[in-house]
C-alpha cells in the first residue's frame, strides 16, 4: 500500500528526521537521537534552542496580551526601536514578521524617497548576482536569480542585476534613474561571500555621488552573526536603510527595516502597514534577544568562537586540498566551498548527527548558534572531516 500524498505544498524536500525538542546547540529527534545544530534554523536561533531568557519573556507576555494590530500603540515597539536606533545609524524603525517583509519595506521606502523629492523617475534598484533577498516578487527581482524568477511571469521593471564585485559595471549602471543599491555585507545563499570592507566604503561613495540610497540586507549577517551587532560596522560605513530579521528574534518571527529620517521622509501615514508586525509577543522576545546581543561579553565570545571555527575550517581545507577549495564568510556565517556538489557531504554529516546547510557556489554553509563553545566546534569539524573523507572516497 502506498502512502497518501502529503497535504503540504511540495516545495521542500526535508530529510526523514523529525525534531521534537531543542536545548542549546542540540536538537533531539523523535527517535531520541541528538544532533549538533550548525545551521540554527538558517542563522535564526542565535541563542540556541529554548534559551531560558527568551522562554521566560515569551511565557510572561503570552499570559498578558498576544495581538493588538498597529491600530494601537504597542509599548514593546517603542522600547525595541529605541534600542535599535541607539545601536545603529538609524532614526526610525518599522517592525515586520520576516526578512522578506523587511526587504519589501526597504525597497518601497527607497522609491518613495525619490518621489517625495520630486524625482519619481528614480525607480531603479541595483542588486548583485548571488544575492538572496527573500521570496516576494520585489525580492526575487532584486536578487535576479533565474531559479527563483522563471515561471512567475515577466520580470518587474526597475531592477538591475550586476555581477558580484564588478566595480566598472556598477559605475556604468548608476545614473539619474537609480533609486538605490541593495547588497548583503555577507552573502548567505550566494555562497557565504563577504564583501570586502573597502568595497562597502567605495559603494557608499558611489551612491552619494549620484544621489542614490544604499540599502544593506543584514537579514542573515546581522544580529551579532559576524561578531558585531551589525555586519557593516566592520567597514566603518553606514547605509541609508537596513533590513534585519532572523537572529533579532532568536527563533520568534521578527524582522524590521531601519532608516535615517531623511531616507524615510516619504513614508508618511498610510503609505505602509502590517497587521501582525511588531506584535506584543514578538516585541517581548525581541527586547530580550537584543539585551543579550548588546552585552559586550556575548559578542566577545562570538568573536572568539568565530576565530576558533575559522582556524579549524582552514585546517580542513589543508587536509582536503583540491576538494575543499575555499573557506568563506565572516564571523559565525561560514562556507566551505567544495569542488563538487555539497549535498552529499551535508547528508553524510547529518548521518553522523551534525546539521549543516548548503549554499550557492558549491558551499557547505555553517551558521551555528552564537552560544556555541570550543568543544562544539571541535565536534563539528571532526564530523565534517569524516564526511569529506567519505565523500571523496565515494566520488
């Protein structure tokens, strides 16, 4: 007898494991098996699973108030927005449920800014190959990946996609119809590629020269993932608008877009909205998560673990020359670029109770919880070493 088809839309192909509980950096399957989690819900569970402070914040709020909508003031929004503003370039914050919604709002804001300045023709959003900005129509057009665009009708006008790192192409594309440039300081889906600091500084100068806004997508690389609160801090440069999500909620759906007051000048009453964004539950968890992220000792620990992981991955590269081509990324968003498809290595690692992701350009993606310890790094690297050895032997 064949099994009945799943009632779920078949857009995913998950493995057989069913996880029922998490604690710290480990997940526990229905079978009782324990797995070391080095993908953390795709860089979401920054504090691991079921962190006591986040559980307490959510539980307390759940007994008080779940939802109001933005028809009414939500106190937690004021508190968390003030924290974001104090820790960044921004003057104003809009809360969303996801990174995709944060990107959508950021793109709308950029175009509205120019319209408010009497230049409605400035609609072009320049993005880069290998980017991932979410799954909405605007987001997939901003990234330009054919795998996500094909079959969904004509491409939206006003989106320009350039090769990653091609400075001359960028200079040629910037002009009087450019609204903004959008870029991830560290690409996630695109192969864990970090944009060099000097390139981010040059990008800021290029946007200023033509009056275009600069949008940083820190949905994956923000929230302490690179060892600073926001990834662009390493370059000493600031954007006009920034989208964040994933780690800022520590596992609870939460996103936001942040902006200078100047960039936000066109977003007046009625131009944007959300029913669930910034709800009391999300704000309770978001405030608790931010307070942990803002602790200098927490970020210092994340930096220590990032250095430890980076050195260990370089060792893997040396031991598997010609098979591991590069160690990429920044902080605790790392990629092992392989000479072959990384999915067999991912499966072999999972068989040894280590969970990792894959990304573009043949990368094994590592985005562990920021609370990991040196022993977890050693455990993960030993499993990856064995998985790489077995994959090479089977090739």
